[in-house]
C-alpha cells in the first residue's frame, strides 16, 4: 500500500508539472496492484497509461500499457481481447519480449499451437539479443517455455529452460527477488509436470 501511495503522489506531481511521460510511468507502476488481485484499481492505471502512451506516441509506453491491459484481459480469460491488445503493442514495439511472451501463451491457451510455436521462436530470438542476467527477458523466456509446454501438453525443452533459468539465478548481479521468484515458480511447475521430486 505504501508503494501505491508513492505512485499516486508521483502521478499527482507529474500532472502538476505537466510531465505526462512520468505520469504514464507511474500509472504503469501502480498497475502493479494487479499482482495483489486488485483488478479494478489495476485497470484504472492500465487504461491511464495506455491513453498517455498513445497520446505521446512513445513505443515503450505503448508496449508497457499493452502489457498491462492485455494481462488484465488474460486474467479475465478474454483471450481475444488480450490477443488484440498484445498485437497493438507489438505494432509499436515489435521486439518487446513481454508482449511476445504473453502473445505466445495466449495463442497456446486458444489452441493455436502453430502460432504459439512461431511466437516462441520469435521470443527466443528477441531474448538472444540481451546478455544473460537477472532481467525480465530471461525470466520471461523461462516462464513462457514452461507455460507453453504445460498448456499444450508437449514435452518441455529442458535445456532451454535450464539455460534461461540459470541466466537469472546464477548471475553475480543480484537482480530482483520478483524475477527470481518467477523463475522458481516456472521450475516448480516444470518439476510437477515431469514428476521430478528432487
């Protein structure tokens, strides 16, 4: 709650100072209420970020807003809307690994395995351009590789999952607890899928 209050104060100050880029970024930050299950509050901030991103025409803000709005649509099970939003975000920022990964998962969820595979290879290519480390790119690759296998029922690419996970977990750079948590979650799901008790 304290973090959200800081975000709200930042939004108010950015409006006072006529700094829409900062305001949009703070709305994206406050969209993080999504992770606490506060969907209505998260939607307000995602929509505000989207409006500002479109007004400013900044590709990264447009992609971030698409990530937020699309994640909310996915959480509601509205796969068509999520897919549409992710596509709009990818038009602005074609190599955004968040949007490629989410699009891939949605395609698998909808049963479009060919599209999911195509997007998954696009994700691998996008992440390969980033040095291994505890960032969102390698975290996303690890998670999406496991999610796609889980949703589609196909055998997981164990070597790819191991490499992506190690890029995050073995890095000498501390990274964020959240990213490492995502990787551990993916590895736990993988262990469940493969009946690995170790």
